[in-house]
């Protein structure tokens, strides 16, 4: 499994008379969403069961309040069951999960710690395995977070302009290869499961 990097091409912009010379006719403008916190770092654990097409996640999302914070902020996370949302001390936060966002009310903690789980995801994380015409195909899982699909896998600000360091821990069936962005710092097996930890020090989008 690999944590994908958005592969957007650099946009060539030219200005003439205060307008973009290369704006496509009929294409609606698409702006980055407004945010009231900045993500400083995400430490995430993804536990994968490819044969069952399910996953579980835990994340510590370090955040800093921006001047626009007015008592609430949101992290993008969709089509999963959110199990808990706490601060860095383990205290429950005032939160709700709807319309693809985890909304947190109150003062901004140093970090938001979330637990969630998903089954048979359709975007962001993909499970493959044997099919009638390829019975030898191995069970595996992989991510594709372009097109702003990362929030179907992990809590984030799902936009290619949002970049920060990551710690990524993957857990899967024994014998599976676990791959991600960053530098491999630890790997092995424990309790009959494989694990690998990667450090992505350079800021990276989801």
C-alpha cells in the first residue's frame, strides 16, 4: 500500500488586462475551502484486512488555530464510521460527523485524535483480489488520493495545496509487503500481523 501524492501539473498562468489568458470557457471556478485551523502534522495508523475489504484507522492531527477560528473547525473525512474524537490528553471533544466533515466545537486543542473504520470503500482506498477471470490475483490494498479522494481514507484538509509532514504506520496480514511515502524507520511482525512505519519529513499533501 502506498500513500499517494497529488500529481498535479504546475499551472501556467498569464495575465492580460487583469484576467487569466488561459481560462477555459464554461469551466466553473474552483477555490480552496476556507479553513480556521492549520494542520501542522498528521501521525496516522491504517490497519488493513484486504480479504475482508475493510480497514481501521487512528490519527493524531496536530493543529494550530488561525485568526478565522470562531469556535468551530472541521477536518475532511467521509463514508466511514467515526468511533471517537478526543484531544491529546484523551478527553472527549464536542464533535459531529456529517456531510463529509468532522466538525469540532470549542477551543482548538494541540491535537485531535480520531478513530474510525470503513468497509468496502469506493474511493481513495481500493481492495483487489481474485476474480473469475483472474483467480490467481493476490489480495492487496492501495490508495489513490488524487481528485481530492484522501478524505475517504484519513482525516485531513483534502486539497493539494495543504502540505505537512506525516508519520504513516501500516498494518496488514503477515507476509504482505507494506509500502508508503517517506523513509522506512521500522518494520516487522507482531501478533501475527505485518507492520511498517514511514516518516515523511518533507511536507506532502494527502
